[in-house]
């Protein structure tokens, strides 16, 4: 099975991938799960200590519970992302993207006038792994400017492949979508 599925017909390109079928760093998944198994009970205890006031360091427990609940909810969300099926679709008038799976956000479809640019951005990495790349969609509409991440758990080569296939389609079809790639 091909890692990135491609459907191109009637002036429309659709790229899709299933994170469950792609090779992923299993160690990272187990680390996230282990971190959550430790973090959630610690947050429950900190919340209990903050609410009951049985400890003299109550301010510490209040701060921990505020940040702790963020982590308690964020870690399962990150784990859920690793099982999503994602897609991006482009034609002469619209850019659409979405995901299917537990806790996946709603699909989005925007006219190209509201899409500022599609970016493959790089952030510095260490010498052994090189830069980390991010697929981002920058929009500018009535709600203001926003950024959407796409393919968060894809490996670097697959992110590059998604970007290259979109760039080739944009050039071939003459679609007015600004593409940027940083090194």
C-alpha cells in the first residue's frame, strides 16, 4: 500500500493518508502513554490538595492543577491523533482538509481567496536528526489570520512528498495558491 494516496481527476487533487498504516515511532507512543499514566494521577492529587488545603504549600498545588489539567487532556489528544486518517484536497477554487478519527476536528473547506499560503516550514533540529518540518495552512478570513497544522505525525519525507505533490499540481493547473518552503 502506498503511504500517500493520490486521486487526481477533473482538476481536483486529493491526497490522503492513514496514520494507523504508516510506520510510526512506537517508542514515542509508549512514552506518551506512560507520561499520561503518571501525569493524570499526579494532577488528581494536586487538585485534591489545592481544594482541601491540607498542605502548607497550597499555591504550588493550585499552579500544578491548572497546568496539570492541560497536560491531562492534551496527552490523550496527541495519542488519538496518531490513529487519524487525514486528507487534503485542492482544486481551482477551494482548499479543503480534514481528519477522521476519535477527537478529530471538523473538516474545513475554504475558497482560495481566504488561503494566504500553504507552507512546509522547518524548525531547527539537532545535528543527528536535522530540521523538523511542519505542514501549515495560513488563512486570512473574517475571523482573522489563523494557522492550521496538517499531517502532524507524518515523518519528514512524507511531509515533503505531500508538499511536492501539491506544488506540482498547482504549477500544472495554474492554481493561484502561494506555496512556501523553508529550509
